[in-house]
């Protein structure tokens, strides 16, 4: 079977779009698990993109991907989030050197001209500091786009 890195990258972007929709406008329904599920899917896709980039023999990157992740706060936090929920807690020390302490979901209903609009925001507390999962995800997409651009990796249109 062929595993195309471009497909994994696009899967990450689709997961980001779901998180964005849940965070901003999920129509007239929302669950208290939607934001957490969307965040977990996004951070899994984001973190595992590195594996696909490493294994794709058609990609020749000048920049070491592990070093790039270690130098990016958002990608380190994404790795910790991903691995924490993949393994039911981290099996080894965190990449960020910090600890995920708790997750809080904030649900919002707005009355608009099209009726009620529901949204759900996931707040991640890491070593006493709060992070908005959607904003952190946006930073991850920007970081990956920077890595691709800096290494002249261009994915063909589907």
C-alpha cells in the first residue's frame, strides 16, 4: 500500500477544520465531548505527520525533524498531548518538560440571525498555564507549514 505524506498532511488540515468549526460554529448542537475529541484527533494527526515525513523516501529535508519539533513549543506540547492520550499517560518524560494537569470544556450558545449557534472550547492546563486547544492547533499548522516551506517540500494538488 502506498502511504503518501501529502495525504497525512491534508488529514491534519481536515482535523484542524473540525476543531475550528467546533470552536467557532457547530450549528445548533454541541456535546461536552466535541472539543476534546476534535483536539485529540488534531494533535494525533499533527504529531504523527513527523513519522510520515521521516519514512517518505521521496522527501529530502535538510532540517532534522526531531530537532525542529524540540525547538517548537507548540509541537512539543502537541507531542505531549498526543502521547498522553495515546498511552493513558506519558511512558517517558515529556518533550516540553511540562505536565498536562487538566482539561476543561467551555460550551457557548450564541443567538444569531440564523438561530442558536453552539461552540465548544477546550482549555488545556499545562504546568499551571492555560492553553486554548484551537489556538495551539493553529500554531501547530503554522509550524508545520514553516517546516515544509523551509525544506522546500511541496505537496501536489489532490
